[in-house]
C-alpha cells in the first residue's frame, strides 16, 4: 500500500510541476509514469494494483470527461466534422499499414505477422485523445464576435473520436485474425511444453513476514511460459499432536496463494507431514520433479561461503 501511495504521489507531483512550468499537467503525469514504469516489475502486486485502479477509475473518468465535451449533433449537422474524421482515419490507418508492411519486408515476416503488427499499432486511443484535448484547451485568440479561437477546433475533436472508434474496431479484428492464424500455424510447441513441464519452482514457507517476499521472488524468476509450475510448501511435524502448527501452516499457505493471485499467477499449495523440514522438502522435490528451490534465510543464521 505504501508503495502504491508513493507512485500516486509521484504522478500527481509530476502533473503539478508541469503546470507550474507552463506545460499541460497530463504531460507531467505521463513523464512521471514513464520514469517509474522501469522500476516496477510487471508481474508484481504493485503493478497489478496500478493497472486495476487505472483501468477501473482513471481511464473511464478521463473518457467520460472528454465525451462530455463532444457535441454529437455536429456529426449530423456539420459536414466538416465528417471530412476531418475521414481524413484522419485514412491517414492514420494507411501510415500504420505502410509501417507494418515495411517491417514485414525488412524482417521477412509472414502476412499474419504483418497483420498482427498492424492490428496492435493501428488503434488510436489514449495518446491521440490526450494530445487533441490539450490542443483543444489552448486558446490562441478571439474572432470578430469575441468567441475564443482554439488551437484545435471542435471539428478536430469530434473527428478524433470518430477516428478512435474506427481504428480501434479495425485493430481488434485484424489483430485477432492474425494472432489466431499464427497460433494455428505454430507447429513447434516443444519449447513451450518443455519449459512448462521442466521448470518447477518450490518455495518452502514457514514465516508470515517473509512469505510475500519469497513468492514475489519466485514470480520474478519464473519463465513467462510457466503457468503451472509454482509450488508453496509448508512442512508440519507428524509427531506434533497440537493443532496450532497446522493452522499456522495453512494460514501461511493461504497468504502465499493470495500474493501470487494478486499478480494473476497460480500457485499450488502443498501441506506435508514429515519427521522434519529437510526430509519434507527432499521428498517434495523428488515427487514433483522440482528444478528450482527458493529458501528464506533466518535472520539469526549466518551465511558463510566456503573457500
């Protein structure tokens, strides 16, 4: 939570400093996010929270605010809006297709790969809308009637909305078709199956204070293709007749599963009864063909490297 609050403060601070410097606030927020993006792991719970709040709150409010500025009657009364929108659609779509076509020829990609590149790059949304909105808010003077003259008029703003609608629709269908054809034509799946079958990461957990850090470390080092090879293990002495260790073990495993789920990853929990922790870990390593083991070092233990 503290890390998320820090990110929000930095973004808002960047927006405020941009306004003080005479620049649009959205540009300062964008640059702050660009700088922080490299420091936040994409599979971390922090990134999951940022994306959730952004997609659920910030982006909808931004789109609603822009939508309220648009006069939908202009699409039926003013032919200028249709002309501007059509020109923007043709230029944006044609330029993206030519770029994808040139990339295909240079790197010798297939037609489906070209379509995938074109579909993923053709959609015009946040950046385009933000740039047009900034130009719409800039007043460069007044006309003879005393009305404000904007850098980008309402026709361009309405045409941008029309362009976003068309380009996003085209991009969705083209990218979906290209990705489906590439998936169907993929004949060599041995690498992905081998990674998923061979890479199995075991994380023995016994302390609530270090469980989240150990799981996050496992999520960072695992392969992107590994979707079902992450295990959390808690070993309970089978000679212990007290129910408290079992309850604590299940609580720690539940915390590990929730930590992994926060970043859209699946973690399998293992509760094992054995004579001691070492035997329990060794047995699980052999039973599940574990390839990687992540162990937490106790704070009171010293770590020595033999020379």
